[in-house]
């Protein structure tokens, strides 16, 4: 088993635009949806995603803060090994425009036409407690908190 550091995973995650964010629904089932990290990755265990207040993502997190993220890197191209990363952690809902501004990229304007002033926008911060990775031959785990 080879060792990867959080810095190694951060570098790999920069090239993975979309993650699947999983929450627990009100009926207890797992609900997943794609979320863009907008290449805002200098990964220290915290991930940031924007959504709308009225989406089920928000009500799920308000009910149960435990979430997971799933990332899949490119594979098969030029013989590269695949990379899968699973993050377990707790989510926090942020409604502060200064925090929005710190994590905003112009690409978000596609989904939030008024930028950080878009009505109902919410920032989801996921603080990782465990990161598990697998690259087709090796796997590992990093415990953070």
C-alpha cells in the first residue's frame, strides 16, 4: 500500500470539477447530487459548494450534518490509473456574503445570475473527518479530526 498525503490528494482534486454530495433524506435514504468545486481546491479537509436555500440539500443538512463526498478522477487515458476519493465529514450552512466572496468564481454565474447577491444562495462547507482513496492498485485512508 502506497501512502498519499492530503497535499497529494489536493493536487489530484484540482482536476476533478464535480463531486457527488451525499446527504441523508428525511426518510433516511441517501440522496446524492453533483456539486461543482469550481477548482477551489487547496484541500486542508474543507470543501465549499454553493446551492439554493430551497433545495433539499439544505433541509437534509439542517436535519443531519453528516455527509459524504465522492470524487472520480480521469482514468484510462494514456494508461493512467483511475482515482477515486471518498470524503466523510460534517456540513455547515453559511449565509455570509463575505464567505461567498472568498469562494466565488466567475463560472458560478451560470447557476447564480446575480453572483453573491443572488437571492437564496447558500454556501455549504464540508469539513472532512476521513478521506479514503483508491487508485486501481493501492488504497489508503487519512483521518483528519
